[in-house]
């Protein structure tokens, strides 16, 4: 038993530090939360920071933690129009919930995208369509972003909702 324990510890340590395991537990946890609960959690997280420099650093870290969209999905039809940077977004259904994959070629939009993926991932299309993005105002994000970045954020939100419209219409057509 002691030999097995010694062999398992390094493996468990590697797993504990892996993005894949963190993503698994994060998705498992977030699957059970409503969009509003996730927004409240985001608001709570940002309240710990005293200034926008710290919030900016946090957004960068969120972007770094975002599992990027596979290269083969980085196609022109996945690019969100209206963003200053290139942002790719793809969606699929898993049962009655939507799964999103995203990436960006710029660090700040990638962090913003990570927030939206976190909020909308594993949610039903109708819930996405009926949701409001109150956390943006609550954390003061609109004051921090340049006008072009703010327009890009709105374009991202619209694209998430367009996917929700498309999948909702598709599921209503199926018998």
C-alpha cells in the first residue's frame, strides 16, 4: 500500500495543477448554477479588488485559464463581427444545454470571453435569451472599457444569444 501511495501522489499533484482537471470541476460546479447565480459570483469575485489594475490582471488570468477553441474551429464563420480583436466562438448542444468554446488573439478580449463562456456555458438556450448581463454594470466594466472594447463586448453577448436563438429554433423543429 505504501508503494501505491507514493506512486499516486505525484500523479495526483500533476492532475491537481492541470487545467483539464480544473476545467472539469469548474464545469461540474457551474452546471448546477443559474446564470444569475454565476453573475452574482462574478460580482463577488470582482469586489475583492481595490482598483481596476487588479481587475484587469484578473481578467487576463481568466483569459489565460480559458481552454482555447481547437485550431480547426478557428474559421471565418466563427469570428465575432464587431470586435476590435479577433474573437472566435463556437457552440453546440449537449442534451438541452449549450456548450461554448471560444478564443481570442488578444489578452483582454480573451478574459472578457472567458467571463461570458463561464456565464452561458451549460445553460439552456431559453435561459440565455432571457438573461440580462447585470454583472457588467455591477463590477463597473463599462467604465473601464474603451468605446471600441465596449462595442466588442456587446457583439460577443449578441453572438452568444444568436447561437441560443438558432439552437432553440432547431430544437423546436425536432419531433
